[in-house]
C-alpha cells in the first residue's frame, strides 16, 4: 500500500472509531505497513501521524482510565464544522453566489467551491427558490481571464500554505515593472478586480497588488510543507482593500459627517457600513466615518439626492459644492441668446 492510500485509510479508520484505537489495533489493521520490527513500525507511524497533524487532522493520544482504554482518538468537535442552519432562501443566495463565481472564469479554489455547491444542493432537498440577487464578478480586464485565473490558483495555494511568491509587477505609479518578493496574506475581490495583499520585502511593509497587473509569478517551491511566514493575528483584508470609493487611500484620513433625512435616515447603516450613527431630530440621522478619498464620497452623496448632505468638515463641503456646480454647468439649458435659463 502506498503512503497516500495508507493515510486515507488511516483517516477513515480513525473517523469511524467511537473509542480510542490502541497501537496494537493499528498494527492489526495495517499489518503490511506497521508490521515488522517495533522500531521501524513506530517510526513509520510517527511520520504518518506528523503528516495528519500537519494537514490539520486533530489526532491526539488519550490516556485511558477505568471507563476507556488508551489509544488514538479524533477530536470530533474540532474536526467537524457546526451545522450552518441556513434557511432555504439563504441557501439559495449562497448557491447563486457560488455558481456565479464559478461561471466568472477567474475564481481561486474552483474545485473546492464546486464540491461545496454540490453539498449545498444535496442538503437543500427540495428545489431551491430563485434568489433576487445581483452579482458583478470577473477580472474587470477583458481578454485576461485565463491568465488571471491561472495566477489566482497559484496565489490561492501560496496563501494557504504560507509560501512566498516572486512577482514582476506593472504598477501605474512606476515607469516600468518591478520585481518583488511578497508574503501573500490574502486575496480579495472588489468590484470585479482581484487584489493580493501581502508583505512586500522590497518596500518593507504591507502592500496591495492588482492581480491583472502581475506580469510574472513564481511560488517558492523549497520545503513545500514548511511555511515561509506567519500572517499577523491582527491582519484584516478589509483594512487594506477598499470596498467603497471613499475608502481609496489617496490622502490622509478625514472624518466626515453626513446628515441623512427622509427615507435615507433609516438606511444610514446600510449605506455607510461602519459609520458612527447619531440620531438627531426626528427623521434625521447623522453618520460619522473616516474618508481617504473625498471625491469618491462626494460623487456617492450627490447620487443620493437632497436627503443626504455633507455637514463637515469645510473641505468636504467645498468639494461637494464645486462638483455640484460643475454638474449644473455641464447640464445647463441656454436660450437663443446664450443665457442659461434652467438646469
């Protein structure tokens, strides 16, 4: 029996066991592998056990007592995921999102995702209801789907195994491509664009890289089972990949206060997630949050109409007034004498 087959059979045996399995029983189940001299058998099992632990299999040795014997046992509470307990509608949305991701042509972990979708379809039982959702997925770069997809798979594996990558990156801020060694911490999809976040050894700090701008990519293959780095415990993708336009890091953070009235007052939390909400007079809510791209916020505020206003600071109010004035000028209606009569 080759090692892979032995490991799989060992996992199946341990998962099926309700009581600890002793070393003697393991030797009985695998006479061709753990037979022979005691020392050789123990060394082979120790190697197998180390591989199981490395793969995340929670195997431990239990010291017996009056109620149970000594042996190896799997911690089922750690190994098995808790019940998701999702409604049919929630399963439908999850299934639709996963299916759209697979159909996008560029999504890492495609095999794992497809396997998960089959499980969702199996456990759903009856036909899933049609969800009312809108999803915009893809690379955002026409003609690059295959190239981006291949790199995403490589980066997905590198993130999972904590192996550094060597990239040739074409940044719009540089005159030419640069070579970087990066410890990949995670991947994020925002508005159709995949972003890699990791520690850049060239810049000596955390940096973000758009995957479609990576010209070349090579994963470190030395010592494949040994991690090259550890992801800091306080690392968060959301802190480095902007989801909303006003989160793009174009300038120092500025706290902006908005006044939302009418039907927008009750929607303040969903329109500006993470904002500090302060109820003002009846039917009015103030929202405070940091902004690193004022123009991005101003464009969104204007799209909400008169029920959303910028209260402060003065710089943000001025940008709103300037942008509104340019819009009025562009859409002005003039009479025959060239005079503006309405907008």
